[in-house]
């Protein structure tokens, strides 16, 4: 009798399950019909649906652009978890209104001017041994050259540093493999002395730069006094990345406008964008930050601008720490492969991903085999001899990087 009862209960449970499944299926079909959804639509929704209480597989930290903050959202759910206030006050969360966050915002004032807005681009995490750690996040302000440090233990901005020599930047906040330095490159060239100079003096006085911000991991803060910059020619610098593995110690920064064109449409000259895109190639800056670190210890190698050390092009070239390699015009993205051997460049005006081989680059440097020098004396390596290959892209231009996209994710 007991056995028969158990069998009866099993059968009843099975029938209930079938009934429930049938009802659920019926409800789903009804919803699909009412909303004119296909099976493909439902599958797409199921792939991103994350029930309450379950963790997303990834968390993405995306620059907010001219909102001046960072968006944090989950994947696959795409739920927004938080807007992290960085360069702009956020009334709804009190950022910029309490004493502590007010102090952080005021760190970003520039030459006595109160700045309460920003244009965030290209966030990056802390790294160790070339792998993401993600306990801190760095984000740049393109419009007002600044870098912010976000503590990911509590998702709060803890520091803003103002670049002492730049007028603008787009070079993001890229880090060396153990977060020794945060790399920030200028965008539009400007006089380093912050004085007015006529545009006719562009090639002689205007300069770009890359700043290596020293990060104190124990304090979770950038050490401004231990930081320094390298003078660049007045090409318009862009994104950067640091070498790792066999390219450890080196870093790479894109540039465009190797023409050093300054416009003049009002005088009958080509429009600015056309004039600065005349050449088929621009330059990738290749520099050894470990050598620069040593050069920054000797006053004969640098000048002081606004209390900040700037290593001269001449000193870097003499030490064998700075080189140029032609790259397809108007690049926007340079990324080092996980093993450090390959450097991948994507361009906005070129439909290829160009892959450079660091071994070939190093061999040419060691042999001092150059095809010439630019007007500022920087040795130029042969593009064809440094390339591993090129891949034609049958989609949009490669804007940013191959191994990590414009947002950073954990």
C-alpha cells in the first residue's frame, strides 16, 4: 500500500510538472504572439536576462564622455550598477557636496580656475605582471588634461591630478605592467611654458609630451613629485600602451598630423582636417620608460616647467630611448599582445589593422638601422621591416584597441 502511494505521488508530481511546463509554454506563446516576437527575439532576451540576486559574469567600467563620470554596468544583464562621480558633481549621490569629495574636485582646478566638468575617455585598471588586478581604476579628462584615481574597494574617486604642462590630452590612462606608472599623452601640441606664442612658431615652440605618473600602490595615490614627462614633437599624440614580456620597459604612443599642419582655410589653404591627413603615414613613438626613469634623475637631461621635470627630445635620443616608426595615417589605438611581442595599430583613416613585431623593432634599434630622422632628430625605423603583417578590416575603422575595448571590464 505504501509503495502504491509513493508511485501515485510520483505520477501526480510528474503530471503537475507537465501541466506547469505546458502552462508556462502556453503563457510564453501568448506573450510572443501579443508582442509579435520571434523565437530569435526571445532567445536574445534570455541571453541577457539575469534574475535578481544573481551576479553578472562581468562588470564593465565605461567612460561617460562629457558627463565627466564613469558608468558601471553588468554583462550580460546590461544593468547599470552605478555612476561614479569623477570630474563632475553628482547631486543625487552627494559627490562634490560633502567636504571630502569637494576636496577631491578642487584638486582638479587648473591654474586658479575652478573646473567642475570633464570629458572622460579610456579607463584602465591597475595591473601586476601585465595582468589586470582591478583594485584601482584610472580615467582621463580629455578636455582639461587631468587623471583621476578611483578606488574600486568602494567605487569612489580619491584623487585628481592636473597635468602641469599639457593643454589637452587623449592619451588615456594606460599603465605599465606592474602599475609603476600611469601613462598620459597629450593630444594637441601647445607651448610648454603656458605663454602665448603665435601659430607661426608652431614647429619651433609648440610641443607634445607624454607624462609618466608615478603610482604609489601602498597609498593608492599618484606621487606627483616622483612623476616626469618626455618632450614630443608637435605631432598630435593619441593613445598609448606599455610593453610587457619581451617588450617590458618600452611603451608606444600613436600620433597624427605628422604634417604639423595648422590650418588656414581663411587664406585659401585646405581645411584643417584635409591638411593634416595629407601624408599616407604618421608616427608611432617608441620609447623606453626605464631609461627615461634614469634620465629623469640627472638635471642635465631635463628642464623644469611649472615644478615638473620634462626630459628633452635631445637627451632621450642621445640615450637611445626614443624612436619613431611610420604607421597608417590617423591611428587611434595601439595595443600590445599579451606576450609582449606584437604591437597592433588601428587607424581612423585606414581600413587595416597593422601588426608590428617587437623583435624586428629591437633588432633594428640594436643595429642602429634607421631610414633617417624627423626634423627633431628622432631616428625613424623602416615600417616594412618592422611589420609582421596587416589585416584588412571589413567593418568600421579600428577605433581603440584589439585586446581590450574602449571600456574596461573585470
